[in-house]
């Protein structure tokens, strides 16, 4: 099987919807045992059920990514259920407020950073020790093309995703000789529930995003998840510290 994850234990944050949901389902289809984490138990368990209907193994663990203790509990649950943790995709995230930087509410900035940046930091603190114990691992963090090509009225979001990219690349150096690979995926505009919520708020946003993309469309979460699945597999064994763009050509100058 291409992108074989047979025998792997994979944890996904934000696994109940959007890109995280696609990563969880595609990883299960590739043979991984998946720990789906999210704040929403109903949608999270629905993903677990879908993986099970397709013949895979999965469990749901509720996780607020702003709480470090819950990260450690989720990793412990993955190890208890599946014997180890040797891969993760950190997809949980929060979107922008839609204001110029001087008008952004400081509480909103702090909340977004707590989820988008501090949540990834906590994921490292919980996931890396388990992967060191397993002897190898692959961590994939979901960033955004806005990390390298910011757009207006979203300084909190763009800067947070820039932090995710840089932290991922720095962590790749920390663990390169320990058998743990760390990479970031930079999606372009992808039709997730989070983006749909933004498009529903702002007239013309969807049309603008489609017009800006050279392929003339939005991405599908599966298209991002296929890249994640490859990075989780041994076929990407020499890939670490990368910031992989998956955006339909959006970021091409």
C-alpha cells in the first residue's frame, strides 16, 4: 500500500473537522491506529465511527489544546490503547478576527495564540517524549501560506502561523538525530468549516479567494491530508524541517 501506516499509532489534534478530520480518516485507511482529539466529542466520535466502518482502529479523546495536562493525557491514552505513539498531526487552530492590527482585541490575540502557537508547543512537550520512547516519530504541524504571504486584517492569524513554521523547523533540528522528523504543511485556501465560517461573514470573500488561486478553486481537506499522510510515512524518511506548500499555486510570485 502506498503511504503505508500499518502498525503506526497516530494522534491528530483538531481531528473532528476540516483538515484534521481528513488526516484522521486517511491515516486510518492507510492502516494506522488513530487517536482523534478535539473539543467536540460528538463530531470526534463520528470520525472514530467512520474509521471503524472502513475497517480501521480509532479512539476519541477530548482535548483542549490550550491545556498542557490534557495533551499529556491524550498521549497517554494513545500509548495505552495502541502501545506507542509514533506520529502526529497538529491541526487544531483558530481563525482571524478580520480587523487591522491596531483594532485587534488583545484578548482575541491572546486566545488565538494560545490555540495556534502555545497549543503546538504543548503538543511537542507531550508527543516528543513518547516518540523518543518509541525510537522514532513524525510530527506534522498545520500552518498556512499566510505565514509567508500575509493578507490584510489578519495579523494575529498570519503571525501565529509564521510562528508554527519556525517552531517546526527549529524542532526538526532538535530531534533530527533522535529519529523524529518535524515538518509543517502550509495550506492555501481550503474549504473547511472554519474557512466557510469566514466566507459566510464577508461578502465576496469566497469569490476573491477563488480568483486569487491559479487553479481557480478552493482546496479540499483531503488534498492537504494526502500530503500529511505522506510526511507521516517512511516514504518521507529524509524529509524534516520542511515547510511544504499545498495551495494550488496561490503563493507563486
